[in-house]
C-alpha cells in the first residue's frame, strides 16, 4: 500500500479496520487498512506532515486553521470541519 499525493490529503478517519481518506477537494477514499497502519506508512517519510489528534483522526498540519483548547478540545480545519482533540494530545 502506498499513499500518493499526501499534500492533498486533509485528514484520515479511522473506522474499525478501515480508514477513510478525506482530500482537500472533498473527495473521499476508503482503504482496507487500520488508521495505525496508515499512520506508520505516512511517518516513514522524513517529510511527514501528519499528526494524530484523536484515536480516530490523523490530520495534515497544513489543514489546521485553529485549535480550540479547553473546554472545547476541537481542531478546526481550513474546510470548516471541527474534529475532536483528545485531552492528552498536544499540538505544537
């Protein structure tokens, strides 16, 4: 498995043994791999720009518009989508 054009990936969403890849143009692609496996493949690259913000979400740093810390614990993407931020996850 190889993830191509990673700069166009907005975020990845884990759903049991599948991962839904969300692209910046609104397109979605379902992969038969766990989010953990996708994260490992993305982190093989020295230029990896993806961070885990929640057990179910992996986000491209370039897609982050705003971080709403406590009490909201949300990450707002450039698309306007708000994703949950786990309390123990820190984003630099």
